[in-house]
C-alpha cells in the first residue's frame, strides 16, 4: 500500500471487482475519448473476474503494478494508475497509464497519486525508466506529465487505436533520478 496526504493506493486484486466495475461504468462517457474501444461484455462480472485474475498474475510475476486510487478515508474508487509491460534486464522500464473519475478532476489527485507511485516504482521496483504517452488533444495529461518531470521524446504516428480510431501519441519518459550519472568514454 502507498499512502499520501490524501490518498491510499494499493494493488488491484479480485476483491476490487465491483468497485472497479462501478468506477468504469460511472466514468464510461468521460473516459471513452482517451481509451480503446470496449467490447460489449467489458463491464460484465465475468470479464472483470478474468481481467483481475490476469492482473494478479502479472503482479506476482513482476510484469505489472496496477493500482487502485481511493481517498484516505475510504469511499469509492477515484482512479487507477497502471505500470505495465515491466521489462527487466538492460531495459528496466515500463509504461504508465492512468485515469481519474470525472468527479475528481482538477483537485491534484492524479498528481499526488503519480508522484507517490513513481517514487515507489523507482525506489522499490528499481526501474530506470517510465514511459507515458498521450494523444495531443489531451492537454491536461500533457501538463500533468510535464509537471511530474516527464520529458517529451517525440510523436508516434497512428500509435494506438483509441475509441476505434488509430491516434498519434506524444511520447514522454521519466528517468529514475537515482540512475542519472555522468559517464566518461
């Protein structure tokens, strides 16, 4: 569990099935412009059971850390942040994805959650690089990543299929500050 001043972040598990299902159902229209198209059965309990079983397995194998975000005093799910595609070896990197409930926008909640979870990923998981990508029209996400210290690395054409359309994405990354050192040849 990761604690911040206002938030609790903890790994997604089977016990979060109904809470995550409720979060995605309540925020479907808000999230649709930024996420892949969802199948007709995406919100079914069976689909959620299968996804969460896969999430637990990925976490146990060190391939992902997918976190639920709640207010410290409990209550409904405010959002999620997912560190996925963790690759070890000489890469030591992952991808970051996140979403926040429409009702929680503009309160600094995602900044607080990502600041704390990035610290965890860099110190506890010892990753070197976290990559996060966003569609250019999502200016709010771009500002958030800049504020967190992510550097723009370029634009990928037709990078991901979002809401049924192949979309360009701005590519950003943040390097673990503990790994920054001067090399000599």
